[in-house]
C-alpha cells in the first residue's frame, strides 16, 4: 500500500486543509519567512510565531524525474511516473507527482496547479500537481 | 606541540557477494585486519567508532560490535550520517587523538546489503530516508532524489549525457586495476547511455552498486604512530558542511555543503585544490561526483564532465579520481562505502596502490556526502 501521511501536531492543520482540497503554508510572524513545509519553528529566526495562509495553488516545475524503478511494490503499477519539485507562487516548495495524461511531457519551468489525489480506504487527500497551459 | 592524527592501519574485506557474511562478521574481519596492518594488538585500541547498518540496525551498534569482537574501549560511539559517515568518523577519530582522549581509535563499518537484504529490500530501506509525510507518499527513491538534482544541474549548465557517463566509464577503468573491485569489466559511453533508465536522467550505470563488505581504519596519535611499521599518513585537515536533509528542503539544487566542507579542510591543511595529487570523492551517482568535483573547486561549474571525457580523472590525469573504482564500480556497502575512499587514499599515499598508483602521491583529498547531497565531510591527508 502506498504511504498515507500520518499528521503530527506540526502538520495537522496542513493535512486537515488538504482533506478539504485546500493547500496551506506557513509564514513567520517574526521575520516574514515563508516556510517550505510546516513545522513548529521558523528555520530562519527560530520564532515559534507562525501563521497559516492559503496558497493560490499555482506554481512552476523547478526540477523533475521520470521514475522507472519504484521504491516499493505499491508504486510498481505507476511506473513511469513523474516526481517533481514545485515552487508555488507564494514562495514555498513541495515535492509532488505530476499527474495527468501529459505528465510525461513535463519540463523545467512548466506552470502547474495543485490537485488532490484520494488515497487509501479513508480517501485521504494528497496534494499533487497538474500541468496547466 | 599538540598531538597530530595519523592513519596507521586500513583494511577492507572481500567486496561484492560475500556468502556466509553477517554484519558483525564483516565488521570483525575488517577490524582484525586493520589492527594487524597498523602493527597493533586489539588490546591497544582505546577508542571505537562504528557507523550504522541497514541489514541489522541497532541503536547501540558500537556496543554491539565491541561485545561481539571483544573490545573494552574507554571511548566509543556510533555515527550515522549516511555516506558522510566514514569521513565524519575520521574527523572525529582525529579530534579524539589530537585531544589526547585516545591513542588508537578503531573506526569500523560493514553491511551485507547484497546477501542480507533483497535488492528491493535495499531500495525500500533506503527510500526510508525520504520525509515520511512530504516525500515518501510521492514514491521518492534515492536515485530519483539525485535525479532531481541531476535534471536541474544539467539544465543549468547545459551538460550532456556523455559528460555524466564519462565519470562512470573512468571509475570502471580504475576498478579493473583493483583485484577486489566488484565490477571490473570495462564499459563504454554507449553502455552507460543504453543502460536502463532508473529515474531520468539517471540510468543504471549512473548508480552505485549494492555490495556486501566491511572496512576499518585505525587512527593513532602521531606520537604513538612513530613506532609503527607503515609509512605515516597524517590527517592534515577536516571540514563539514550541512545545508539540509530532505532534497525538497535544500536551499539550492546546484550548490551544496561540499563547498564549505572542502574550504574548511583545505584551510586547516594549508593547501589548495591544485596541490592535491589524488582525489577519492563520494560517487553514489555520477551526478554526485560531478557536482562535488565542481563545487569543491577541482573544476569550474559545468566543466568536470568535459574534462573527464578528456581523461582528466584518470591515473596520470590532472585530477586522478576514485582510483579504486568508487561506489560506482568498486562497491558500496553502506557506511563502509565511504571508507573505501579513505582506504584507497591511504594506499596511494603509502605507495601501495600497485597498478593504480599515482606517481609521487603526497597529498590526497577524500570526501563523503550523506543524504541527498545533504551532509558533507571533506578531509585532506598527507604523507609525512
Ligand atoms: Zn522567522
């Protein structure tokens, strides 16, 4: 079975929002730094004053790879699949798969938007990317 | 005068498929041989540094080893920093003898990933370094994470397939000169290009091997080393650089902590890249070696591949590199993989590298990187 993210206290708000198909990120109240993934402290100024914001869901492909060798049997049926780093317009970066019929045409710089993939029996939602024209 | 650190003993086990091996038997064989190589007895060892095992993980690996092998050190701990482990152990061992906390530190590591785990078991275990919430759910493998770097790096500097392949071809050529290397059949640029895609742009022959093997190194205070039989090899400088763990948290995809770690190590040693006679640099993938050769300053950005195509990394070239064949062709057995680079550097400096000998090698540079170009440790070694 593909891994289903297990939220902890740092990430609970992120995954609860994802379940409602909303993509959240954190901004530091101490230094205005945009965090790359949710945590309990700002890695720049070490403040714990972090606020949740909602992303537009639009971003660009920073880099990608077409994966032919799956990490576990659960991903075998998906190969070849696209693994990418996406920089969202608000300035945070996430790892995602690029989904959609044209995913294998992915190039660096391509604009993408967030979509949500249902995973597992509980249909948890995983933020993913889709190329936009 | 402060004590200095010397590498007095080195040994590796057989590499590749070592039938009947266990994690601890590989540790023990390497330890016994390295202690003997140093001209010491096990009772002389007062410090022990271990690494980690993916086949038989344990939270107290150094205690497990000391019990199994029969040592009662006055200092021991385990270090777990992926591919940087061996170089960080060397830096730690050097600091211990320089501070007069120990006279003879044994650093020992080994894993039987080939016979102890299935290939898929190894791939799955290693993928566990990915972030459990933000990377693993996306099917990230270690090769795929390095492929993300490769794609960005090739794009930024306009590097082509053959320039990556040249690093694998050179490593294999060197491995052919080492009787213990796991893969010794020569390969061509076409072989690398035609090998199956693992995670684009990385093909099978861009990726390191999976091996059984063990390695051990004895680090002694230079005062204690004077009475020992081998040509003295001193640790002249060490440095580390750490920027991230997870690749999606890396501050840059083209510039990494090896720039800092090497600058510190060269500074401590009072030398510059051009002074180095032989380099042994972590090559978990061709892209790893390419990035490191350029960031460390042996080549300008975007130029290492072309130089490799022209033979610059060969024995007799401008920057002889991975003269044992590296992780790509000699072997890769977990933490021991990075130790093979140290052992080869020592043999080069002692003049014991046989057909692989770089003429008059007096200064060596050894580098390890763990994670996804995350944790870097550089060392400069010299014959005295
Ligand atoms: Zn801050």
